[in-house]
């Protein structure tokens, strides 16, 4: 029983940390994606003006 609990805690902790970091990074990736899209549109507008 003790070995089972140790095994679960050894596996569960890294999984929880990974999930936490993925959720935090997701919002940053979404805003980065929007910024890249805006930059691409700005570049396209500049090309049209030239």
C-alpha cells in the first residue's frame, strides 16, 4: 500500500505541474498569436502602400 502511494505521488506531481504550466502558457500563446497576426496585417498594409 505504501509503495502504491509513493508511486502515485511520484507520477501525479509532475503531471499536475505540467498541467498548471500548460494552462498558464496557453493564454500567453493566444496573445502572442494575436500580436503576430496584427504584425502580418501591418506588413501587408505597408506593402500595399509602397
